[in-house]
């Protein structure tokens, strides 16, 4: 078989979707397959898969920055915590096939922490669209998470009223233990995320509002950068 093609089973694993979804996308022209023989098995181009995967971050960023709230593609959108947890478990089951159990557990733990933060700290206060965008690619070794929640600054101001910028809030969230009743204690979970990322072969990009950080095991200091395009809520990209 042509090495530039993969089976439908391999394609769904790389894209992180179900076989039924991929067949539906093929039928409606969203993601077309090729057949080596008439009426033969479906195969998918590696180049098409890579292009689609790279679009996941663009889709998440567009959704997080949009002035108009809308629900993104349902296959990647977790409207409730139960849906997010089920997708996380499916992700972990696939991840453990490719990585050692320790690293796969740590990656799943930080994805769970970031995603659950969205539900914990926006409970009853979602500005418009409730839920988390959660896409991943095992071939690209990348996970994308986004929400249209209040963001870290608005969350931490409930406990630390003196905070005045997304920059300050991001530093506090990733470096300081924040006291207070849940859900105000947002920073403690992100401290855990930072510790895992900086002690393992993992990279993290995290943005809230107009501020972002990049962390990995060679870049442990918190250096906040101002972004050109502010977002609503939070956007995280994890690579391993």
C-alpha cells in the first residue's frame, strides 16, 4: 500500500474521532477518503490528516477570540464535564499505547486539570457558551484546549482584588498558592501543571486575555508575553 495513505482505523486514531464521524465527514465532503479499488476499503492521505490537525489550533483560537459566541464542531466540543471526562479517558487509553504509562498518566493529569478548571471556575458564570474545546492529535503529539469563560484574572480577583492585569494574574496562577474557598483557588491547579511540565519532556503554551506563557523542561521561569490578539477565557496547547 502507498505509504502516503493510512487505513480508516489509523486515521481515526490520529484524528481523535470515531469511525462513524469520519465516515460521515467523508459522505458530506468535509474529509474525503480515497479507494485503491472501486468499492474497496477507504484510505486517507497523511497530508490531509496533517493539514486538518494543524487547523485544530486555528479553530480553537478563532472560537476563543470571536465576539459572537457559538458552539464549535461537536466532535471536539465538551459541553459538560461528563463529556469532557469521557473524551479524556478515551484520549488516555490511546495515549498509553504510544507512551510509557508514567508519562501518559502525567499528560492526562495536566489535561484533566486544565479542562476541569474551565468547569470548576466558571460554574454558573459562563459569559456565553458553556463548555470546553478539546482536540488532540497522536501523530503530531499535540493537545489543544480552549474555553470562553471568565479567564484567570476575573477568577482570581475574587480572592485577590488588587490584581489589575492578565499578566499579573497569570504569574500568580502558575507560581503562588492561592488561599480561598473553591472555586476561587484557581492558581493551585496550574501550579501542579507547571511542576509536571517543567520536570518532564512536555511543552505548554497557555494564554488568558492578552497574556501568554511558554513552559518546558528547559524553560522553567515564568516569562509572560503580551499577545497581539486577546482571547476570551483560556487557551492551552500541550506538546510532548
